[in-house]
C-alpha cells in the first residue's frame, strides 16, 4: 500500500446520500456502518486512511460524530474502497469532485459544498452498495476482499486436531475456539475472529466470516456467503446472510439471503422463505418509493431492522421487510412489510410503546455488559416519531 501511504493522512468524511432507500437499516445508523464482507464500510476505509469520520443526519450524529479539518476528502458512504479508486482520489485538488455515471463519488473541500465543484469523471471500476439486498448479494466478493486485507503477511492460529479441514484458506484469530467441526474452504475463505467460538458439530462452507466474540452453536449448518458481526449467537441452518452484530438466532430454523440488524433475536425454529413457490422475481418494500421494488433476485429473504424480535416458530414469507423494534409472534405468516414499533403478527398488530421498548433494550444491553444510554434512547425516540404514519398513529 506504499504508493498511496502519504495520502493516508488525509481527513476522510463518509457522507450519506439517499438514506430513505436503505431504510429500515439506516433508521439507526449511517450507510457507512453497514457490514458487508468481514468489515463495515467505514472499517474498510480505515484500512487506507488514518482519520475517517461520518456526516449523517442530526439525530445520529451524537453516536456517529463528524470530525472536520481545513482540508477534507468527502466520500459517498455507499462507495467501497479499491486501490484503483484511491489512486484517483489522490489526484483530487481542493474544489474538485470525482463523479461516475453522473453521481458524485467524492470531493475535496473544507466544507460540504457540491455546487461549486469542478467535476472530473472517474475512469476506474469500483463497487457500491446501491440497495439493501446488495449486502448479502455481494457478500461473497467482500468476504474475499476483506480476508486478503486482514490476513496478508499474518499467521493464523492453528486449528486443533479435533476438526476436519477441507482446503487451506482458513484464518483463526487469537483467542478463538473451534472444536469437533468441519470447515470447508474450497469455495471461499473462512475467517474466525478474536475470541469467537465454533461449538462442536458445526459444519461451515466458505466464504464465511464471524467477528469477535461471536458464537456458532452446536450442530450449526452454515452455507456461504455468510457473515456474523461481533457478539452474535447463531445456530440452525443459515445460507448467504449477514448479521450486523449483537444479534441472535441461537436455535434450529432456516435463514437465507437475509440481512439482520443489531440487537435482534429470532426465536427457536424461526424460518424464512427465500424463494417464491412460482420461482418469480422477489419484490421488497422500499421506503423511498413507498411501494414494493423489484430486486432482480430469485432468492431474497428477510431484511430486519435493529432491536426487532420474533417468537418461536415464526414464519417469514419471501422478501419480508421488518422495521425497527418490532415484536412478532403467533401462528401464520405476518405480512411482508412489518412497520417499526409494531407488536403482533398474522392476527394483527398493536403499537409497541417506547417505555416497553426501552425496558427490553436495557435488559438486552446489560447481557452484553453495555449501557443503554440516552444517546440510544434519543435515536429510538426519533425513529418512533418518524415511523408513526406506518402504524396509523397520529
């Protein structure tokens, strides 16, 4: 990385654009906090630049603060870094913007001021996260990329003799435990994070990554490309899904082609459909257009916002979107768009009031030895107000 090392000292700011397109995931985080591959988008950029912060909406700024200097490199948060792109970013002068297909990718300025920019067209290819389903659709590519970035010139902890290894692209961080399991890395790398645990009888096919302190429960069956963020607990059968972090699917049941936010819990024997019975293209609810949007995908499962939970034996239909702090239970399939702060299921919903939401969140945070503070409460309060109309609440 020496050819752009000096530029690493540039102050980088990842700015959000078109946030509504990424709801419910962006109700509670900037786009740069999406985990795709092993790392979040912000963490990817931090591998190239020493100072990276975020410009986002006001109600998220206390949790995700902005750090400006006299000279800043502003980059659209949906953009994923590459050496070719960074070479172009190096050449930007103050007052210049880099654009691709008519969209501004990055610009260099003291302040956020696009209209006065002299625009330069990018001539390199790079990847972006255009829709929420890209998080699982492109996860294979990003696990591969992040695996190379994180493990280059490093030595893995040795896998003990109780395990069966197929292929050799497995990297185990210090403190991780893997026992009596099968790891198949022929189709993609397997990354086991610091202090993570793979319990006995787990079967993993790469590409797969699990971040620090995550746990795979006994007998888990994992198909790539799947990512477990930090402090997740996952069991049962999982295929091509991404858990952002601090979420649990600890028991049997199937989850496929899905994105699960933070602080979610899927009850025992929760299952989702990821393929329609007629094999038709899946549509997902889109908050920006307020209608169901074509994904171009035949396989698409569940998108679940932060703090949402579901009871035992919950069934999710193909292409279901669940908002923030929903609590779903009961028999039958709930509708495939469940608004935020709803309580119920196929038989109908009532409003999940904030005092109850806070009460549960405090207990869940405490289990991870964290404090559910006023910053978190303020974010959920704001999201509650923003989503009232979806609950027919005045």
